[in-house]
C-alpha cells in the first residue's frame, strides 16, 4: 500500500483503523465466551479466529500506510 499524504485520506484511514481494532477486540471477547461454554461450536470458533486474523492483517497494512515516508 502506498503512503498517504492527503489529510482527509489519513483521517479516513485512522477512523477505519479504530473501527477494525474495536471489531478485533470484540472478536477476542466472543472467542473467549465460546471457549467458556462446554459445548463450544468449534467451527464457529475457527471462523471467528480466521476473521480476527484477517482484521489484524488489514490493521497492519493500514498502519503501515499511515507511516510517513522518510527521505533517503
């Protein structure tokens, strides 16, 4: 992903990062609750974990885009 320089685009990406981090945290809680139940649905847990990993990858990619370029 290319570096961002437009302030409006930076703000949009920062807002999206906040939303993704909240969803990532919420998935952590949902996974914990599922594991606490005796008859945890393993397929549901796997799906939540997969979505959590996808969110983490997206968060890392967007955070990277927010880092300003340094002159060589």
